[in-house]
C-alpha cells in the first residue's frame, strides 16, 4: 500500500512539474514566433500562435479540472 501511495504522490508531483515546464516552453515559443522575422504569412502566423495558445490553455484547464476533484 505504501508503494501505491508513493507512486500516486510521485505522479502528481511529476504532473505539476511537467505542466509548469510545458507552459513555460509554450509561452517562450509564442514569444519567439510572434517576434520572429521568418517569412510566415499573416494567416499562417495567426494559426501557429492560436495553436500554441490553445495548447497552453489546455494545460491550465487540466490543472483547474484536477484541483476541483
């Protein structure tokens, strides 16, 4: 039983660390794409930024959903 609880605690801890790193990475990626001089057409840039933003929001949604249970 102790091993089970240790595994659960590790998984919860790992999830929060992983989530923070992913959100930080996605925020940095958003900044880079937004300020990049690489030739992305306006529409492609918007799609890419929207995709990055939706992924970051999904991590926050997962976190909020987890806190409610």
